[in-house]
C-alpha cells in the first residue's frame, strides 16, 4: 500500500525512499533542465472541460488506439532502468504488469522485452532509436515484433546524449546484475553499459545517429508492419 493520495505526494515519497543516484536519474533532465520545467508547465495548462445538465451517471474514458481498446487515454511512458528503483536484478520484470493500458518499453530497459510482453496485461509498445548500425536496428525491430510488441515509438530528438548534471554529480551507474539487456547484441558490444559519468552518455553514444532524416524513417517503415 503506497501512502500517497496524488502524484505530487508520490514524487515526494520517491525522493525519500530511493537512493539519491536513482532518484536523480528519474527526476532530472539534460543540461539546465529547461525542457523538464517547460513540460511540467505545459501539463499544468491543460484544463478539464466539464458538461452540465446532461446525464453523466455512467462515464466511460476508454478509447481505441491503433486497433486496441484501452481503459483511458493515458499511456505509461517508456523509461529506462526500472530495476534500479526496485532493487531487483535484471529479469524480474517488476514494472510490466499493467491494468489494460498501453505500456512503453524503453530500448535501454533493464528487462528483456520478451519478458515484459509475457507479463503485461495490455498492449506493449517499444521505444526505438535508429542505431548507427542499421543491421542492429533491423535485428532489434524483428525481435520486438516477434516478442509481440504492438507498435514502435521512434525517438528522433536525440542526435547526441544530453549532459545530465545530476547524474554526473551522483556518479550514476548500474550496479552489478543490471544491464540494458535490450541493447546487448550477440557480439557483446554493449558490455560498456553501466559505466558511470554524464548520465552514462558515453555508454550509449555508439548507438545514436546525428545524421537521421526522414529517409531513415521511410527505411524503418519498410522493415515492419508494426504501427
């Protein structure tokens, strides 16, 4: 039972309970955190419009997205290294059991995408970076499709890894037993994952492609029938 009545209380509780390095990773943004602050401000500007003198005794927030019925138009966003918060080791998949809504798996998630899909109760989407090594991307897309993911969420705003200063200050790193398992190709090239430093930017720099254009999006669409 979580002793929190709203998201603000949950955020405060997380800061109290999590190790400083883990909380810093989840709560921080890159550079001066301008975008992080703007995102919060933009969310607060969203207003709920209500209706009066109509029968609202029976309400239904469900909707259909890409052919799948979800209970409300809210998705669980892809974030990495959930097991860093739970203290569990890779493979225990503690964050994948959802209540019927779409769940996004981050490419550097520390549980195998196959395990997440198996444990999930709703559709699973996979958040993807187009790798400099197109063969790696091709194999990964085939793998997540075979695992049962329903859609791809392509990240296109990361030509290089942003410097996350809280992570630098906290010396963020992955403890023994955790790894970005969905990034580990067969040749073990991902073995550097877990290095400390600027938000582990050095460890992920090998996969980011600053030359990405719309042509690469067309190439990705040619690989798969996923949404």
